[in-house]
C-alpha cells in the first residue's frame, strides 16, 4: 500500500511495485495487488493489457479501518482503548482530543 500511496501518478503497475520491492517475485506482488482489489482497498483498471492499481482511500482512512477491525475483534474493547491511549505521545493525544471535540 505504501508504494501506491507514494506514487506520483496516483496509480501503480505490478512492475512499478516490483521495482520498489526487488526481493519479492513479480507473481507474488501481482497476487497481493489483486487480493487488495478483492478486499476493496485498491481499484484496478486495464489499459493495453496492463493492470493499473489505485488506492480507494488515503493512508489515514486505511489505518482507521484497520483500527476499527482490531477493536471489533477484541472482547475487552475498553481495555484495548485504554491501553492504546496510554501509549500516545503528547502530539497524538492533542490530535485525539481535537478529534473527540469535533
């Protein structure tokens, strides 16, 4: 996902990601990108038999979804939230306070 969000064009091909992650096989990257499409995290368009991938949301939106999923999976959500908040630095705490005030 970082490769997609960093892309200046706003989209990437499998080859683009392979250049950034040379230790991973082309086919592995292609599979992961297609699975992210299936999960609704990426969009895919075909142009001249080349698949182009774009992010459905921002990095922040993706992080929020992951946080919601993790929280929903925890039986003791109050404890999880408390532990999360206790690990925030002062700047993060200020951002959280502003968000809660809105």
